[in-house]
C-alpha cells in the first residue's frame, strides 16, 4: 500500500494532466471555429441576379436625354 503522500502526488498529477488536455481541446475547438468563421466571412459571393437590369441603368454613364418643354 503506497503512502498517503504518493497517492496525493498521483492524484494531483492526473488532475493536472486532465486539466492541460481539456484546455488544449478548448483552444483547438475555438481556433477551428474562428478559422471557419473567417473563411465564411471572406468567401466570395456570386452576383445577385437582376432580371430587370435596373442596377446598370441607375449607374450608366450615358442616359437618355430628357424631354424638352
């Protein structure tokens, strides 16, 4: 039967190891989600379809002349 101080040392060592592994898992998961969020934010989106072509008419350099009174 090991002495009390050896059992205490083993218990502290096992708990410290579990805490380190848990902290490492938390950091890896947080980094994974941060990377996924960054990739999602910077992913190029396709142009939205404008069936009327209004966007081009509003920004055209040449416009039809207005009617003169």
